[in-house]
């Protein structure tokens, strides 16, 4: 009962104290409010844009270090216990050293916990605690959940956050597009959505879009002509047109036509964008979409590539060629995965001129799903593989959006 009251006091006190706190205030606030539970030395690490590094959030008055042990400013996602917690989205405890003598008093436990906002992985929280009742571990998990929410609440107006998650300067087009796109992952009872985009710092022309609206999930992948600031302006207008029409209850065909009208009005016929714009009814699993000159979606079922949803596409938005825009549909089954992508994924070439290819791309996704990896981790590894295949010099944007329909609520 005492632990319960201390835990409630920690949560209440931290929430109240954080109302007027900045990002830089959080480490010290967390340390002071977690201490009564025996949770010590909190370390907040944020993952960088490319999800390769975890970077320490410094406090205003202390960084959590001691004379004997100072925290590392950066930890690699693929080579550390902290990174393992990030990849698995589960608590990871550092094992006691084999050469350590049996302690006379309580053993210090080093914990790494994922920091998340829903399914979006923000980083990790490091904590230390002595051997204690298991309830303390539950409060450590609760604390990590709360810290994730607090980080998101500070992110929107913190340049410090953006500086921490970047390892080099970001181009103007990329700056604009990251601001416009939704978070990289969402997970609900009926649907999981995860997306990724590279090159993270020099993109220009690709974008993904999704929104969950009651019983409907809206999806979109866009690829604007070119790879420059003009391409970013084109795709920004396409995204805004998509959202505006959708929020006014306009159908998919009419939405794509409204985007085209906006592009023609702004650019004449000098700029265009291809797209898949789709909706999934979460009650029935009915997928509807329009294809505006884009690569067709891929359907994965029971660990197999069962269909490429090829239908006659309309012309790219902005070319005003007058081809018919048709609405297509497909019935999904519970557990199905839908894969949307741009040509920068499949057409990435290595120095020998060999393309990455659709077969390699889909096979990678299927194998990692079969391994039980979460969708965000599957895409993180896929993007890393594509970068390595291309020696980290992609010539075109590579965008992936992965959706799984879990079935109707209660099924």
C-alpha cells in the first residue's frame, strides 16, 4: 500500500511539475520525483532521425553522472542494451557481470526502458534501482510511459529536441516535409501503420500520409517530380489538398482531382505528383484506392506475397491529361499486410548498377515479419539495408508505408 501511494505521488507530482517545464528541465524533474520509489539516475536518450543513434538529453543542473560513471552522450541502436530496448520496445535489464562478487547488500539493477508515444519509438530511459519488490519495475514502466508523453508535449516547440535527433544539417526541403508528415508509427486495436523515408536529410519530393478517423484509416504515398525544393513544394501542396478534401468528406476520386486542380493552378503543367490515395474500412476490411500514375500496392497474407494490386492507373496529378480516374477495391482478411512504396525503394542501384528490386524488397519485409519483429523495427532495418546497398547515397527518395489490418473490433 505504501508503494502504491508513493507511485501515485510520483505520477501526480511529475505531471504537475512538468506543466511549465522545458525539455531541458525533464531529466532533473524525473530524478527528483522518481527518487522516493528507489529509481535513480534517470538517463533520457532520444533516437536520431535515421534511428541509428540514441542521444542523451542533458539536464540543466545535472546529467545523472557520478565521479565514477559519466553517461555516454551517444549509444548505438544496433550494439547496446539500450538499443535492444529500443528495437524490441521492451524492458531490458543489464546482466550482472560474471566476475562480480556476491554483493553484501542489495544488488543494483540497471534498466533500459523504451520511450514511446503509442507505437512511435522516441528513445529509451535508463534507470538504476536496488533489489526490491517487483512493483517497482511496474512503476519504472509507468514512468517510461509518462516520460514518453512528456517528451511529445515538449517536442512541438523545442528546437533542442530537433537538434538532438539530428546528426548533421537538414536541407530546406526535408525540413518542410518532416514538419508536414504524421509520426512514423501508429498502432490501434484494429490497425497498425508504420512508415519510413530516406534520405532523411536531403529528401525532396516524396511523402507519406495516414490518419485514423473512427472506423476508417486513410493512407497516401506521394512522389513529386524532381528532387529539389520545388518538388517539396509540389508534394506539400498535394498533402494539403489531400487533407483538406478528406476533412470535408470528399471521396477519393474527387480528392485526387482537387489535388490536380491545385497543382495546375499553382504550377501550370510544369510540376506533377504520382500517388496512391486509399481508405481502409476497419469494420469490414474493405480497401478502396485510386492510383494516380503510381506503383501498385502489394498485399501480403499468411507470410506470402499474394497479390500486386495492379489496376489501370490514371495520369499523374498535375499533368491534366484527362484520363479517367477510377476507384478500385479489394477485400482484406484479418492479419493482411498492405505495402505502399515509391520507386526510390525498388530502383535504388548499387555501384555495379544493380537495382534493389521489388522481389528483394517484398521478401525482406516478409522474412522480418515472420521473425516477429514489430513493423517499425522491420522498416528501420529495411531502410538501413537499402542505404547500405546504395552505399548511403540514394539518388531518389525512398518511401515505405506498411499497414496491417488486425480485423474488426472484438474479433
